[in-house]
C-alpha cells in the first residue's frame, strides 16, 4: 500500500469512528431523571358503560393508573401520596424496578407520602400495583397500571415504529362486599374490567359502549396488553386477525412471529402488533379467549376504516378514557 493510499484509508477510518461516536451520543444525552408523582384515591367509579358505580381504590383516580413512560437508562424519581381522605394504607410496587421490598415498597398511611428512585434498566412493558395487605384486595379493587420503558436504541427493522399504540389492561371485578379472603380464593368474581369497565370498548356486546379502538386499513397497531387479574391467566387473541409480531414483556429481544393467542399470566404484560388488510375496511375483536372472561367483559373492538380518528392511539390517547 502506498503512503497516499494509507493516508486515505486512515481518513476513512477516522470518519467512520466519528460517525459512530455521533450516533452513540444521543442515547447518552437522552438518559435523564423523570419525576413521577401519583396520589392514591379511594373513590366511587363507573365499572360499566351504563354508569353503574362501585367503591374502588386507585392510583390517580383512574383504572388503570397513569401511564408512566420513560427510556431505558432513565432514572425515575417517584413519590407516592396517600390521600388523607383515604381509610387504608397503600404502597407502590414497580415491576420495572430493582429495590428493597421492605423499604421502597413499604405501605404508607393516609396523609403520608413515600419517595424513592429507581433506574429503568430493562426495556419493555411493566406492571405496577399496590403491594399493601391484602394485596389481593388492593389489586382487585383497581390499584394497578403500567410503565413502558422504551429501548434506548429506538426503533429498527426488528422492532418497527407503530402507526398507533393502545394500552389494554384486564382486571377483576368482584362484588362490592367481597372480602379479601374471598377475592384471594376467586369467590364472588363478576367479570373482567377492560381499562376499568366491563366491555369498555365493545358496542357489539354492550349497546352503551361509546368508544372503540380505531386505525386505518393497513396500519401497524401496537397493543400493550397487561393482565392485572389476581388469579386468572388471559388468553389474548385477535378475532379475524393474527398477531404479526409479539414481544414478551415488551422487550424487543423477546420476539415471536405470526401468533394466534398469547397466554399472559397474572401480573405480566406483552406487546403485540396487528396489521389489518390495507385494501378494505375491517374489524377485529381483541379478547380473552377464555369464554368466562370474554363474555363477562373481556372484549375490545378495533375498527379499521379510512375515517379513523387521527388522534386515537397517539399522544395522550393510548389509554382511551
């Protein structure tokens, strides 16, 4: 190799090194501390589309609680407030965190608050819930939500960017007077709450339902599905569709292709993509294929049409309220 050729190769190697460093810098810059404050509220909430209410315990007054979304590597600076009007002690258990169950996750009394920090070290979709005794009662009364930890490397061909994203959380509905012991034993169970309500997004089985999930034909729709039921597995299936790709726990490394039904245990989550035919309007029913659970509230309708609401599945409309 001539001296001139060697210099040319050295310059090319230097440019490649600089380019690689420039690509790596944004991932480091984007790591940050994210402050999250959530207040526990014991309230009466609608549990169906007709407006029937029940006494529920919540994070932030909603079921599920607020969506927490951070990037892999971020630090979550978290504070839990237990409203002084509440009657019970409560706590926060982030499945995405690695801390001390006897310290960070300890219950606090009404009027108190608890602060702690944790680092989002693994990408994926993670349940959070109350861990105070009886955990079965606290969770089955609505004390759950999810944290999405986006991968620091972003989207790629194996984890493509979706056109829309929706969060679907299945939880239990027990009779209002069910004791902690009865809930633990799965007694006096009534149905499946989909984001807080029976048949929340299903006008087929509930004429009072006013909301559905929407997309345009051919769009990649990403569902972040959480099973917050305390005892039951969920068999999550898209009627008239196929899960094009599934990421167990929402981690881009845990990919499955062309799946019909995903078994999701209690306190677990999956991320699933569905792509409708692009040449015609269609509909899907996203349901728990265990019939007792499907026909007692656990069905969601996804409508695919050209006039789909452009806001749904984007921005602050991942959880339709």
